[in-house]
């Protein structure tokens, strides 16, 4: 199988340097917290990962609590936690960075056609 590569990207020059081996499979979203922490979600085991920005090695924090399809991830500065979207279901969710547990936002709409 072919797995995605994780790279360190210089935003000013566009230079990319690989971070391997990273031990990550099926990542569908990655984000950076204001303190420099890097988090990813993977849809193979439906878990939240903490990624070491120096080495790229990932550590599992915990299960999201649902079957994640194709997704994206960003940092929500207003709630200080990752926010994700499952494009398979259209659900928007927040993730607890201590447990990995996800909570669906009942009032959020992704406006993704089903």
C-alpha cells in the first residue's frame, strides 16, 4: 500500500522536507494549535493523534467515538480545540485533546451536498 507522506513545509520558501518514518496511516486532517501542538485525525482507526513536529512521529490520544469517513481538520480559536468535518456525513465536530473524544455540533451545518 501507498501511504501519505508527512513533510515540514516552509511557508516562505515552499521548501518541503520529509518527516519519516511517521507511523501514520489514513490521516484525513491535520492542524496546529496556537501553542505549536500538532494534531491529526485518522480514519483507519477513527482516532485523534498527537504529532511531534520535530520528528513527525504520532501518538494516539484516543478514539473519536464514531466511524469517521473522509474529513478535514482545523483549529477553532474560539473554543481552543480542533474542529473537524466528516464529508461523508456532513457532520461538524469538536475534539477533546485530552481524550480524543469527539462531540458533534448540533447547530453547525457543513452545507456539503449528500
